[in-house]
C-alpha cells in the first residue's frame, strides 16, 4: 500500500512537471528615445517634408509616406505591425487615450533605464554620467534565482548602460559601448576586429555591432534573460536628422524580427520566450521640439511598450483608455519569470497581463509624470 501511494505520488508529480511550462526566457529590447508618435502613426507627415530635418524629402515620402497612419507605420515598422500587432500587444497610442509614461522627473536616459530595470523612479538627480547605480535591478535579482543564475546577459550600444545596471556590483556579463566581446569563437574575434577599426567612436556604438554581438552570444550561450539596448535612434534625433532616425528605426525593427525568428526556430527558446520592447523616454511633440527631450520639453515623458511571446496575450494594439508606467516593467519582467521582484528600494507593481492588460494594479506614487504635472 505504501508502495502504491508512493507510486501515485510520483506519477502525479511527474504529471505536474510535464504540464508546467518550464523556465521562461525573457528578452528586453530597448530603443533609445523613440516617440510613440512614430510607433503608432509612422513617419510624421509634417517632418518628412521639412528640409530642416530631411535631406531628400521626396525620396523619404516615397519610402515612408502614406495616406493613413496604419499604412505609414507598417512601412516604418513591418515586424511591429505585421507580427507583434497580431501575436502580441502594443501599449501607448495616445490617440486612444492609451498611455504609457515615465515616472521620473528628468526624462533623460539614465533615469529612464534605471526606472525600467529597478522599478523605481529615483528622485535623486543623476545626469547621463558613468556613476554606478545604487538601486538593485531585476537582472541581478533574477541572477540570484536558481533557474536564472549565470544565464543573464546584456548587450548595449550606450556605454553608460553598464553603470545603470552596475556591472561592478553584480559581475553580470554586460557589454556596452565599444567594449570588446569575449573572444569565445571566430565570430567574436571578427566583431572585435571590426570594433577596433571604427574611426569615430562616441558614447553610442553602432547598433548593428551590438546586434551582431548579442546574436552570436544568444546562439552560443543561450541566456535565459537578455537585454539588447539599442541607441542610434536617439543620436540621430539629437542631430535633428529625421530621415536617419526613421531609417534606424526600420533597421532595428528588422533586427528584432531576426532575433524573434532565431528564437522561434531554436528548440531551447521556441514558444517559451517573451519579448518586451520599449524606450527610455519620449521626445518633444511639436515640429520645433521633436528632436529634444528633458523635463522642460512637453512629451518627453510619453513612451510606449510592445510585447510578444510566452505569457503575453495577443491583444494587439490596445485602444482602451488607460495608463501604465515605465517603472512597472521591472516587476513585470520578474513576474514573467514566475518571481516576485525583491530589491533595496520600493518598486512599482507588475502590469496585469490579461487580454485587456491596461487594468493595472495601483502604480504607487507618480511624481514627476506629465500627467501629475498638468
Ligand atoms: Zn535616451
């Protein structure tokens, strides 16, 4: 009888294990300083005809123009609108009063990435400088969990992001700026050779190099949590080059499409991987301010989020009146991993991902958002 009970216990346990979805993989992709306006309405019909911001207005009209926001956004971001909109979901179309905002006061990059990864809109002023972040982030939290230990990595174009994520504290493999990659195979040797030959190096590495380095690492190491931080969109916008800002956005859409394809054709990742795609801040709304962003420029706190994959309902473009916040992502990333984010500071609640995910748990104090400041 005892043996029978044990047998029953064992079989029911193995049944549970067989039914459990297994450890989920989570990829977080950030695209620096991309406005919700381009995500949801495509190329701005005013800006693409403005010779102050575009070198060849008629050519840009051919490539990105269109009669409707739907047509223009699909030209600009085919993966977002042909795949994510059907199999995932997109938040932040303010034309439907569907809002995503940052909660930090500053509306620049360091505070934005801090908010995404720590769930905390730190009120202390941190300019975009190489200062190690005191706030514990969700990546290092997941790295303390058995299923994720040693399986967390980040590749980012911006050389300050490793400080936001405090790689000196957590020793995670975080590769930023023109930092060499580990020469673990012939491809990474070539990547380093190319990087050394880049003549003009600023704070932001070419996104194409960040992408290739991340892609090689994914195939070789199979990380369970991966950050891909892309940055040239913000660079081109600050240079007031709207044409190059759009081109880079399309290039990044293709990079995300390629990584999604890679993931969905790899048995390790297939149907067990979630993508979260977002930005660190918005930019100005007006034609005279689209290129700028900070606490004085209206619209800089307005952002967006896109998600696809395991655990993400296929709700498409969300058109409900609602409000979510950037700081909810840290706990959401942990929740997708089946964990509760524990840190050394207060963190906002995870998003409630249902078919209608804008029904949100209280988001805590939201000082400094555009909403609160109105
Ligand atoms: Zn930024």
